[in-house]
C-alpha cells in the first residue's frame, strides 16, 4: 500500500468574484521513503495542494471533492479533532514557505519547538525543550539556540529551525513548501544537502514544492509538473528531465541555463490563465506552440507514454 494516494483532489476558493479552481482534479501516489518534486509557475496550485493534504486551506477555500488517502485512511473525511491528534505533525508535518513569517517573533525558539511535544506527547515544557536540543543538533544548529528569539537568527538558521520542528515527532511524510526561497545560494545548498541527508537517515517521504527545477533534480525520485491547477506531466525524475513530453515541461526546462551547453534560452509567451474562468480544453493551449483544434475544445486525458510516465496532452493521445 502506498503511503499517500491523492485521488481527483479539487480545492476551490469561493470568492465574491467567482470560484477559483486552484486545484482541479489532481491525482498522484507517493510511496514510503520517496521524494516527490512538484514544480510549476507561481499561482499554479502547488501550495494549495499541500495545504489540502493536511486540510489547512485558508478561507474562503475548501476541498470540493476527491480523496487524500494516507495509509488507507481518507483524511478529507476525518473529524478535525482526530486529524489534529493522530495525523497533523504526528504523521504529516510541513515546512512552511518563508520561515521568517512562520516563526512567532514573541516566543523563543525553544518555546516554539516544545509546543508540539507538549500537545502530542504530553511532555512537560522543560523536558520538551531538552528533547528539542537533539533535533537542533540534527539540523546542524547549536542546542543553546533554544534560548534565542527568531529575530536573532539568520534566514538559513530559521529555515533549519522549521525543519527541526517538522521532524520532532518523527513523521512519515514531510511537506516542504519552497524550503529555499529568499535564501542565498550558499545557504540554499546547505539546506538541500541537509534535506538529502535527513531523507536517507530517517527514510522520510517528502513532497518538495518549488518553482526551481534544479532543486528537484537534486532531490526528487518522482516529479509532478503543475499548470493552472492541474498536473500535466508526472514521472520519474530521469524521465522528466531527459525525456519530457508535455510542451509546458519542455519550455520550463529550456528556460534553465546549462553550464556545458551553449544554446539560446527560451521563454513561455503569454501569462497563466485566470483560474476563475480557465480556457476550455487544454488550459495550456493559448501558450502552446503545438496547439491543435482539439486542444481548444476538449481537455486531454492523462495517458501513460512509458512505464511510470504520464502526460496530459493531445499529442500523445490516440483518439
């Protein structure tokens, strides 16, 4: 049985200006010890999909359909209390985007690390802070950091604190939402190496959300490419990077500079669609260089082009 199976997940935001289909019919499977990289342009629904898995979608958003099966249990059907006690942070934790905003400025690092241990494990505060020190050391920080406030830490240190917090209760799955955003290149490399080491040491399953494909190439076993609320290509890392099929994925990869290749960088013309009224048919068709008549009227099904490699594009669909 896979650790996580997302089936036809739909998360919509019900605004006064219309329904925003932020995640629309998304499906994927994640096995134990596997890293799934999720990539796409800003606003394509990556973070909303992550929030949907642990049901923390901010209002006016809500899950409109589908299933999130974690070890066979549908998390979308669980009462809030049971989800809090048994799953959130216990078995699924999250490293939120922008550690600067995720940490509370008025509490010490130790207080914030101790909180989930007090709530979930029933530890007293002093015991929880002592326990937290081991996890600070695990992510390469000094144990004495428990006495300091977030404003006394650098961006990389805050990000490591967030990773330590996500690992405290030894979860099966960690969702890392843009874990290297706003960090300089040296600190980015340190955080990526840390995640890689922890994944091997603890056999973690990770969902790594980013718009940087080079980060995904470094860490992920599988890759999902999202566009306008949908997964348009899904496959093993080497399949996506060496044999991408969807025109959107190909354009994304062509926009990355290569050290050993001299070629002209490409860009994707146009802008992502308004998700209150997405274009009919394939959502990428207004920007696609290979657009056909069928693309404008019918949504392409997800088809397997080779074992483990799926793509939603009419170029590969036998009609």
